[in-house]
C-alpha cells in the first residue's frame, strides 16, 4: 500500500482580488520508508504541497490520501489529531522552545498529543537522544548548543511519536556544508532504523543528491520525477 497518494490536487489562494493557483493538478504516489525530495524554484508549490500533506491546509480540488486517510476530508480538530498521531515536522529554523531543555523539547510532543505514561516517555526520549548523539547535552537549553545540534534535537523530536511520516521544510538551510551532510546522514539512519518516510522541500543539492525519489515542481505543476537513475517526464 502506498503511504501517500495525490490525485489531481489543486490549491488556489485568494489574496485580495487576486487568485493564486499554487498547485495545478498534481498527482503522485510515495511508498512507505521512502526518502523523497520536492525541488523547484521559489513559488513552484513545494511548501504548499508539504502543508497539504501535513494537514496544515486542504486541497481546493482533487484527493490526497496519507496513511490510508483522505486528509482533504478532515476538519480542523481531526487534522490536528492526525498530525499528532501520524506526522513529524522538521523546520529550517529548528522551532525549539528556548525555555525547555533538550530533553524537554524532545518530550514535548508526547505531552501535547499522546497519552504516554511517564516511564514510557522517558525510555523513548532517552533512546532517541542516544540515537541522534545528544545524550550528553540533554540538560542544556537550545541557546547553549550549536545549529547542527539543534537540528539533531529537532530530528529526535519529530521521531518521538513514532510517526509514519516526517516532513522537513528546508531542514539544512541554516547549516554549514559539513553539518548539513551529517544531519542528512542522521535522517537516513533514522529512516533505516525506524522505517519512517522522510519528505523534504529543499533547494539544497546535498539533500537532492541523497534523495531516492526527486519530484520537480514548476509553477504549481509536477514536471519531472526521478527514481534512482530512472527519469519519468510528466
């Protein structure tokens, strides 16, 4: 079964009297455990598509199915519950909470959206701290660690709810070359360990080079799909 299926998805925004067609009939499918990148110039529809998959917005037309659920039919409350249960998010500016420690930042989604007992929370957080190489920094605050370390914490936080899918919007934009590569390698290891699907929106050639499937968007349309050496136009 495919994890994500988009069928003729359109997204139109009304800005004042101007209508913006952000997505124009996009169709694709993504399998579980994939490492996927959406690429294209600014305004091509990458972030809009990530927002739709992440239940932060709804298609204007078409059907979008994520983990067997038609997310275009969910109301706001259902969408929030679905995000908490099925999805993880990684942002380019990390989005860590400055007054919480590294440990508390990773634990936070479990407190917010899932009724997980304290001992189980602790086991899960400590295991992820170990997995991302941040155990020794667990009591530090975000202001006391580097950008690369913050993104490692963000990866752990995205995985703490055991999501089927992690969405990453320009996750290496604020990192230097070496650190960005380390974070990408970390995410691939996490995918291999947990079977999590990773989907990126990016301009970063390092991520594009590591992606197993690359969807190219231009002006709201899917114009090219590359799968490990294959090229399928259209």
